[in-house]
C-alpha cells in the first residue's frame, strides 16, 4: 500500500515542471513536519501526564 | 600561494574540512550556494566568522544562487533520462549538489584554482554526492579539468543526532546539558572544539546547527524515492549502481558544456547558467 502510494506520488513529481516541483516538495516537507509535530506533541503530552501521575503517587 | 576552493554549507562537516585545510593553505575560497527551496544560505556566514577568528583573514566567502543551473541540470536530456533511469531523475539532493560542483568547477577555472574540497561524509551515504560511487564520478569530472577533488572529513565518525528527548520538545534543556563525553571519538564536532572554533562538539540537530546553515526540505522527494521506495524494493547495492549510472551519464553530458565554458568563458550555454551571485 505504502509502495503503491509512493509510486504515484513519485510519478506525479516526475512530470512536474521546475517551480511546481520545488513547491510540491516544499509542501510535502511541511506536511511531514506537521505530522511529526503532531506525533511528538502527543508523545510529549503523554510523557508529561505520566510524570505527573507518578509524582502524585 | 597555496589556494583551495571549499564547498561550504556552514555545517560542522564543511567547517571542519575548511579548518583542516586552513592549517596548510594560504587562501581558502569558501563557496556557499542557494536555490529555490533552500532558505537562508547566508547562515553559512556564522562559521566563516568563527574560522576567521581562529585562522585569520585567509578566507574568501562567496554565496552563489545556482537556481538556473540546478534547473538546467535537472532537465537536461530529460525525456531520454526518464526512459533510461526513471525515478533516479528525482534524486534531487544529488542533482542539487552536482549543480554546486559544476559552479565550483567553473569558479576554479575562472580563478585558476587546481584544488577543491568539501565536507562529504560516509555516514550520509544515501545521498549521491556523499556516497563513494558518486564521489568517484565527481572526482573524475574535476580530473578532466586538471583539478584535484578531496573529502578531508569523509572517514570521520558521525555524532549522535536527534534523540527522542529532542523530538518531544526538550531540545533546549538537552542541548544545555548535553554530555559531550558520550560522543564517539573523532567526529567533526570534536575536531572543531579541539581547534577552539565551536564551544560544544555535538550540535547536530540542535538549534545551534540550524542557525549556522541553510534549511532545505527538497530532500523530502529524494528520501521518498531512495529510502521509501527504491532501497526497500531493490536493495542498497542496486540503488548505488543506479546512482552511479545516472550520474556518470549526467556528468558526461555536463562535461561537454564545461569544456565549451573553458574555451569560451564569456559565452555559451553554461556561461548563461552560472552568472548568478547573491
């Protein structure tokens, strides 16, 4: 599934002209940063709650 | 006077390469590059100032915009390359670095320099211009024009990068309390601290690191191809062979234009591509 998705994403990028490809990649970079951001923010929240819980105990 | 050109991003590896060379060269031409998708290439000035503090005023620092050159190199013989190499045309990091090397080579021809170095390191080997096969192709390109190309920090160890505690947002606290004794021996960061250029040896992935070099997300596409698609499917050896074939072909074509540039530095295709200086 992942490979299938990547294949079409790469195929699309391959056909883009210069400026559009740069913008597309920049956007892709920000989307990934966003996903990482959400993931690590959630992890941080969980970690803090666990620490608070342990301190309460 | 002994002179050398250094491809200089301002990161620890290229700064370490420059610091090593500064011990035996009279003048170093530090060449930094920007293009669409690279933000703040001027950040490289931070470490140029530190190098000047340590070794005196023997550094010439230039920042070039290689956008036009990068685009031209990417789309040179595009349809034929698509047919022959497919997704290897999306190895954007390799094509970007190739455009920087072509600009560097032109700079060397313009200034009569016969030596070039950079901060290529074996630990970033999925990038074409950091893997041995890619470096060999680049070396051959320079050799054709009588220029020696070396990688002074290629065998240096890699420091620990971002760890989990950085990623959950504890970066600043962690950076302040970073235990440098845990890093492996012989990293470029350690060399720079020993030379008194950096205060902390392990800055990779930290705010300090981000302040001293450009930011670029264009590697997303390259990584999607190499790490997400090709290597898991065909393996690293096939990837390396593919990279070598693709870049050998690219470099052979570009060398024809470089030869023309050597004969006619004021006119021709390449002269029009490399006239951008920021």
